[in-house]
């Protein structure tokens, strides 16, 4: 092959290499753009769904569970118990140092009500733990329908975890609305935006985990303690 032919061949290879690299860069850009667009659309859909959540007008179930995270949730759950929305109440995820008496006084409830109809769950450490603690409670009591009390932004992930841990049980959402996302411009409120973004990310991770069939930790103090003792 002549020298000029060899140069043309090398030039063609270089151009092909550059063209392939450009196509790969372009493809990567479009893929990243598609992922970003899907994530943004998913987030906006999640935020709109959360903003649209409203408590049922006449809530009724076998029992009530409230996932701790603020006394506003517990106040609402105790009020539902008082009005007969459920026969019994589980307060799930209570810190080990918090007693039932402290909760009763904070909710200004009677000792008789707490003695007969309220269970305090100290075992759950997170939302997965709430679901597993609730599953044990449901199994012990034979309930078939549960009214779930938690914040509106926390409700989708709570229901996902509860349904995963309790197949066949009916869960009825009773969202506690801390801030009106429907009528306020929450996109300009850094604290609210951070909370919604964080919860959307956690829900996405939980959904992917379930789709892959992964088995997370129980989120229960007793099982973590037992695992630690067996390791020793």
C-alpha cells in the first residue's frame, strides 16, 4: 500500500473513532436527560398525590395504628379512638425512654382509655420497623382492617411497607396534614421542599428494593439486639 493510501486509511479510522465517540456522548446525554426528566415527572406526581390526600369523612376500621414522628399524629389517632373509628390503637415506634403515661398526659386522655385500648410499641426504629411491629400486633389480635395515621408526605411509603409486611390486610389512609401543599407555593419553602424530596427518594428506593425482591433489615430493636447477642 502506498504512503498516501496508508494516510487515508488512518484518517478514515480516526474519523470513525471520533464519530463513534460523539455518538456515545450524545447517547449518554440523552439517557441522562431521560432519567432526569423521569425523576422530575415522578417527583411532581408524588408531590401532587401527597398534596391531594385527605382524611376519609367517616373513617372506620377494626383498629388504628399511628406511626410516631410528632404528637400531632398521636393526638389525631387518640381522637379517632375516642370517636370509635377503631376498637384499639397501636402507637408504633415510641422511643424506649417514653412511657405510656407521658403520652397519655400529652394527649390529655384518661387513664382508663389507655389501659383498655392503647398499646405502646417501643420496638420499631424506622418505617420498615413500624410495618413489622404492626404486623406482629395485627397477627396477635386478628384484625382485618387498619386505619393508618401519619403525615401526608409519609403516607405513600408507610402504606407500601405496611402492605408488604401484611398481605391481605386492608389499610385505610388517614393523613395528618401539617402544611397545606395544595394552596401554598411549597417549592419556595426550603424546609418543605427538602422534606418532600427526601421522602420521594426514600419511596423510590423502597419501590426499587421491592421490585428487585430484596429483603431489608427488620427495623426492630429486638431483632437487632438478638442478632448482636448471637454474633457474640
